[in-house]
C-alpha cells in the first residue's frame, strides 16, 4: 500500500481522497535532504504527515515544481491528481491535507 492523500476538515471529515495502491506517490517525493522542499521532504512514508491551511499553498507550489521532471506516465498522472486535490483544498479554512503512510 502506498501513501494516501486526504483533504479533510478539522474534525476529521474526509472531503477528498487520492488512493495509492501502486505506491506511485513515492515516485515523485523528494528526499528529506532536499532543502528546497519545505513541506514535501517531511512526508513520512510510514506515518501521517499533516499540512494546515497556511502550508497548503507552499505544498501546492512544491508539487507544481515537480511537473517538468521526467516521470513514468503512471507516476506523472498520479502527480497531476495530487496537484488537483491540493489545489481544491487551497483557500479553505479549517481544512488539512494529510499524507497517510503505511
């Protein structure tokens, strides 16, 4: 099982989910030593990582910065879906983006 991406309200109500049964998200996550990624480098593949309303624009910028990279087609499509989910969450108060690791 890969890393699920969830947009949720502060009470935990799920607003959207991007499942990852083929572990595609790890195909575009930067390493934790990649200092240019203030958010993505801290995604824990084995635990939960949560980003708040103030962090979501930074997270979205980082995801968008990955699109020019050469990626396998399924990984590139998953990145596109992740960008869409995070973009939909931008500007909504009291919501969070949660990366749910194994």
